[in-house]
């Protein structure tokens, strides 16, 4: 999203925002807009012109602003126009939506489209506190704040992945599959060395993403690891069409036999070595249509 549009969402009543309103109004009055249709509600989303996409984004974000600022003197877009705008934005910005869903800071239209306004607001406040003068001096409090931040990020990441994998019109890129496979490798590594879950070097955000707890009995951890591995393995089977690895992996562990490397890696067959013991990297980071 360009700077002008992002700024418009925050302050459409200042000079820049008024310029944007006037620009959109001028576009609607052009002969070309008259020719292709000025009302978004009269335009099918799958045949909408790129100009409709621009007008739809404007309508969509204006409605978002007015919902947050009901005392504004700006005119509320008609509901049928807002509904049509949401469908057009969804249709025309699919490729961009894929990129945005993988970010910890998605742009405002994606936040609005998937009804993440409240979650994103809380997350931004916590990040602002961490990076600003209100940041706690106590290291323990700083850690707790960071923990709340990545827990909030994980909630959004899990929902974004659910959306991406359930929408057949959004192509999943190889980099996305490789990211999931890398996480599967780490879960597979934990099945072999569950004691490393409680290591101070273990990526706590990754554990939280897959609901694996540290500091609990080892048997409980093992059940959590197996559940997480099987669920992620099943997702990769569904995405890639490959054969599942979970049954063979856990059967080999139960028999204390050799552990074929293929059961640990889903996409790339590479050795998991002791360097993963000190892994510190963070993991890579429902659509709302108004009714």
C-alpha cells in the first residue's frame, strides 16, 4: 500500500487526507469511470477494472476509518459499496495478500480484511512500549513483554497459515513450504532429543507456535511433540502430495531402531546436526467480508 493511502487511513481529515478524497471524487467523475461503471456494487469482482480496485481500496479504508472515528464529519460509504469494495479488494490484491499474510506487520488493508484490528492494535502498543521510553528497566519484565509480543504474533501467524492453506486461489510458494519443512525438521529433532526443549537456547516462540511447553514432565512433552509433528506433517502431505513421515518416525523411535533421515525432513533431505541445539532464529513470519 502506498504512503498516501496508509496516511489516509490514519488522518483523512488533514490536508493530505482531503487531497485523497478529492482525487477519488475526481476519478469517479471521469468519462472513463462512467464508461466502466462508477458504482462498485454494480461491478462483478472478477471482472472489475484496476480503477475499480483503486476506488475499492479507498472505500474499504474510508469505512475502516469511520468505524474507528464515528464522530468524523466525513460521509459514510453506502453499505452495498463497502461490501462490493471488500470483494474487489480481495480479488485484485490476492498476490499482495499472500506476501502480507506472512509478515508480523501486515498493512492496514490486510489487517482490516481479516478483522485483525484489535489484535494488531494490542501488538503495536506492546511493540511501542518495548522500543520506547516506557520500556521496563527490569530484565524480567522486558522478557515478559517480549513473550507477550511473540505470543500475539504467533496467534496471527497461525491464523494466516490457516487462511493461506485453505484458499485454493492463493498459490503457496516454495519458500513457504520450505519454512514449514524447516519447522518440521526442528520438531523431528525434538522427538530425538526431547531434553533440549528445556534448554535456554531453544526457540521459545517456535515452541509456543506448536503448543509445546517447557518445564513440564517429559512424557507430557513427548505427547505434545508427537501431536505437533503429526499435524504439521499432515499439512505438508496435503500441500505437497508427498507421503507422510510421522508413522515411520515414531515407530522407529519406539523400536529404538535407526532413524531414516527422510523422516525428519519433508522437502530437503539434509542432516540435522548438533548446531540446531543452539538455534536462536525466529520463525518466518479469516478474511472479513462485511455482511
